[in-house]
């Protein structure tokens, strides 16, 4: 499968062009266009960073397979279902496997862009909350991904199969000189899972339609797909959701802090106003008594 996503260089260049367009639009016209271009540039810059991190690593990739094996053993020890058995139940059905590969390769980004565009156009007041959640969650995931962890599909001895490579649908480049590139060793945590849950929560919180609950199908399908394609362990998704919850908590705490600060500032302003007006009132009273 051809990788239709942008490289970090092209995404970064497009982001710079959008920022420039936003600046020019702000100088020459009013309306939503400058903000739209700026937000699109921000998201592309974040995507460029994601692509760049996927090609880098702060640590040696030598133990990425060891870490993956440890995760798998730990999951089995605590009683989580074996992802290899889930994959084995689907591999006899080529159509389902190919559909899972396509969903993994395309839907995470397409759905997130669609949700962000919908919130920006239809619910502008809630857009900052959704966008900030995307930025914070993705940034933390990228930091964690500097620690290389192999995906399950690289553990054939544990029963996993790289079904994307088997059907010619892999979006990753092959090994160079027998060395697997770092882009394939960023399985922990799963940004796919973080984004699908984030998109579902955003739609449910922002929309008032009774149909909004259908968006829950997206995270359900995504979790099934990342397991069936052996791109992620359960633990990858659990850590991603924990990071997402931290992002929500951090934003809520910041919002409460800002409200308290504004209340304190308002109270201080009233006290200062009363203090400066009191002498004038007293002088007026003194003149009246004279």
C-alpha cells in the first residue's frame, strides 16, 4: 500500500506556507480565513513533528524487541487476552484483514481532521478545547515514543503475523541494510487509540444530536484494528488513554486556576477602587459639615 501521508519535510513546508497565508490574510481581510489557515498550519506542524519523531530515537533500538516481548509477557501474566489469538481468528478472512489494514492506515488521520473541521466551523467556542487536547496528548505521546518499542507484528515467535506486509499494504519502508528503521519502533503508546477516543469524546461533548453516540464505533473499530493488524498491544492503547485523561485533567485544572486568578484580580480591583474613592468621599463630607 502506498503511504499517502505527508513526510515531515512536506508537512513542515505546508505548515510554514499556511502560517504565511494566515499572516497575509489577517493584514488584507477580516473574517475566519486567517484563523482557519493558522489552525491548519498548527495541525500540520504537529503532524510534521510526529513524522519526524517516528524517524528518530533518543535511545538505541537494540532492545525494542525485548521491550515488546516484556509487554506481551506482562499482559498475559495479568490476564489480558492474547492479541495473537485475536489476530488468528481474523487471518482466515482476507477481505477482513485487508479492510483492517486500510482502516489502520487512513482513518485515524481522516476522522481527526473531519472532527476538528466540524468543531471549527460549527462550534467555534469549543474548538480551542479540542485542539489543545490534540496538541497536549500528541506531544506527550511523542515524548514517550522516543523510547523504542517494537509492535507485536515483529514478534513472529509469539504467534503474530505482519498482515500488512503479507498483503502488500504496509505503509512502512523496509529495513535498510537489515536494520529496521525507527519509524516502526514507536508502538508505545498508540496515537491511533489516543486520537480515536479523543475524537469520540469531542463529538459526544460538543454535539447535541442523538446520533452523536454512533461515533463510539470509531474507537471500537480502531482498537480492534490495531490488535488484529498486530500494530499495537493492549498496553499501548491503555497508556494512550491514560495520557488523554491526563490532558483533560490538566486543562480542567488550568481552567479552574484561571477562574480563581480572575476572581482574585477582580476582588483586588474593587478593593483598590474603594480605597481611592474613600478619601474623596470623606473630604466631601468634611466640606458639607463646614
